[in-house]
């Protein structure tokens, strides 16, 4: 039975994170469909990662997202079939390949990402820039501590 102030704080955090995550999942699905109507919600995260980090091995992507190789392979195959990602031989290991965004995939993703950013700008228009920066810093701090 939570009674200490710290318990209430952590319950409030849990509640707010649950709302945030539910909305984020819904938005990822919407954004993935904006990139291409046939995409699953998880595909948007793949676009973000490939755009940020550049070409990656499928095993690296699976590890980053915490999914199995089979799941990642299925997701990448769907994106490849749509012409949004491509595989190139890994120069460091000829037996492996690197997954990259195609020009079409990058253009579609960035158009959706830029529109998303504009929505954030409108939603947070009455926030001070320092508050936006602090929210980003705290989320980064939380994400780094949540890894592994």
C-alpha cells in the first residue's frame, strides 16, 4: 500500500509514462502508414535508426530494438519488398550485408519526420525553449539509464 511521498511520485511517473507510451505507439503506427500504407508501426523506428546511424547489419538492428533475428528479418524483408530499404555487402565481412534506406525510403521518412516535428513545434509553442530542452535532456537521461 503506497503511502510514502516517493511511492506517489513513482506511481505518478508510471501513470504518465503509460499514457505517453500508448500515444507514442499510436503515433508510430500513423507515421509508418504515412511513409507507406502497408507498413507496421515498428517500421517507423527502423527508419529513425537507419537515418540516424546509417547502414547496419540486421543483427545490430535486432539487438538495438530487442527483438529476435527472425522478427527483424521479416520486418526488413517487408521494407525491402516495398523498395524502402536495400541490402549491400558489408565491406568488413563479405558474408554479411548492411541494411540502408533507399533514396525513396529516406525521402518518404524525412517528409513524415519533418511533419511530425512541426506538430511538436505547434503543440509546444507556449513552452519556453529551455523547457523543451530540459524535457529532451530528461528523456535522454531516462532512456540511457533504461538500456540493457
